[in-house]
């Protein structure tokens, strides 16, 4: 079936909180995933499918392109819904690409619901109440300082404590430009992007996208030790201000790596909806379909959805995930 990648980037203050509090991270992720899956169900109802269900898998990434602490979500969503037809056979109905307006509404909904979650948990500052406690600073003050600095792109240790990370190729007069494009929306630090898809039956394309989601923070080929002992980290793509690489002293480099390491015994790969481990219809939704003709490998955004694909001939009863 076709797959669409959704990427949610979070405000700086929230990145710091989620980096330490994995339970809060999972709660924010649940808000985001429910919003996406509910969006697919509503669109299916408008297409005349009253009981369609979709599924997704999310990789929680902790790093940005500059080795900074940046907790964000990469989610692969089935680009459509599964639903039983008149004979009881489970079939997949592909959805049209979301419009820019729909993506904008989704990011506004996510921002509102996450703010409501934080307020319920007492994690939003209030003018009449003292600022909420910082458990990370209480339990591990050194790691908390490293994490705060990494979120903001600064250093704590080395010869330049408190200073921004050194950039190579940066134009100091370059304007601060927020990226924009098709199926992309930004609101109050929340950034949602949904313009990358893989065609149905393109197993190679799905594998490439999954490898992208599960990649490490940086590749060995991007690192270079300079004659003066500093470490140069080349960016995969230049930033909007012209920056092409970052410079670290050895201590600063270790500082950045320390803040990217997740806490032990937590899961960074989460399944949702029809793909959740206990979803009753999951075995039928993930049944392998062998294409009649090999599909070309391409990660793209198709304007025209493919036809409905039968998944299995075994009659099933649609049941909600547990």
C-alpha cells in the first residue's frame, strides 16, 4: 500500500522536557498519532467508507542535523484506510494527498491538544504559580545543563562555555527564513511536513524510507579531525544561513554526543492504530501482497491515488485496536 511520511518538529522548550521524560514523550506522541489517524478516518468517511482504519509506525529521533538535541517524530502512515467490503474481504482504499490547508489545520490541532496535555499535567508556566519543577535538573544537573545547551545550539564545556557552536560558511547577514513548501505548516514552534510518499508495492522505496528513519545521528564520513585537533562535522545539506560545517573541540564533541544518548530501557519505535501489536486485524493488514509487475523504486508524492488493493480473501470482522 502507499506510505506517507509525516514529520512533527516541536518547540525548543518541549524538546528539552521530552528528552528526559519518556512518559511525557509517549503522551505527546499519542496525541500526534491520534490526530493523524483520526484525520484519515474522517477523510475515509467523506469518501463513503464509514468504518475505515489506518495504521502507522513512528521513529522517535533525538538529534538534529547539527548534532543538537532535537526530539521529534518521523511517522510512516498507511496513505489510506483498510475496511471490509460487501463480501467481508478486507480491502485497502487509498487516500488523495492532503491539501496544504488540511496540513495547516492538523498542526493547529496538534499544538492545541499538546498544550492542553501540558496544562493538565502542570507543565506550563503560569503567571500566578511558580515555574514547574525540573526533575532532570534535580536528578542529573550536569546532563540537564548539557541538554539545555544542545537544544539551543550552544556549548557548556570547552574554551567557549555558553557560546554558540562555531559555523563554517555562515553569512552573518542572512535572514532567518522558515522553510515552507507543499504540505508543510509551522505554528508556534510546531512544524508538520507531509510531502514524502512511497508508491504501493514499492518495497525498495519503503526500505529506503525506513532506513532513513532509523539512521544514526551522523555518519563517519561527515567527521574530520583538523590539524589543530578540532573536529569538523560537515552538514548533509547547507543551512539557510549558508553554514556548511560545524567546529567542535574534542570536549565539545563529547558533550554533544552525551546529550543525544537516550535513557536506558526505552522504546524509540512505536506502532499505532491498525499496526499496533494488539490490533485484531493487524495480521490481515500486514499480509504480504506480491505485485504482478515490479514497481519502480521512487520516493515521491503522487497526485493520483492508486486503485483499491485486495489484501486477503479470508473474511474478517473489523474490530478496534486494543
